C-alpha cells in the first residue's frame, strides 16, 4: 500500500492468501485470507470475503466472514451480510440487522438504557 495514498489497496476476489498481511493506509479484502491482517487505516471485508485470523486497524467493516479477534481504534461495523466469530476491542460497535456476531466486546462506550 502506498504511503499517503487516498485509495485503498485491494486483495481481489479469487485470491487465496496464507500468511500475515501488513500495511500502511486502507485495505479492502474480497479474497480468502488465512492469517493476521494489520493496517494503519480502515479495513473493509467485502461480501464473500473470508478472513481467518486476527485483524487490527483504525476502523473495521465486515460484510463477509471473519473468524478471529478484532482490535480497532475506531468503530467496528458488522453489516447485514457480515459474520464475526471472535472478540472485539474497539471504541464503538454497530451490528446491523441480519449481521451475525459471536464473541465478547471490550469497549468504553455506553449501552442505551433500553438494553443496559
């Protein structure tokens, strides 16, 4: 990933990656990844993407499948097509209707009174 670039790097569909992925900036994954992913920017797992490993990024959006823990300095979003099996440490969490999540959440945000 090019440092200072405004465009996200992409691991396209049809790719299979084994091993660690590390980089500067944003990353969109549409591939199958077996290994940890660490980026300094935002991480997006597209619909159909599968990642088996821990991820760390500024913010994480999951529209595919993630089996592993998530560490984000910002918000984690599990979209309606997303599934996460792992623990989350983040400053915020959005679970859209239809999204699946199984794990624990460690965060400093406050729950709404309706569910607290």
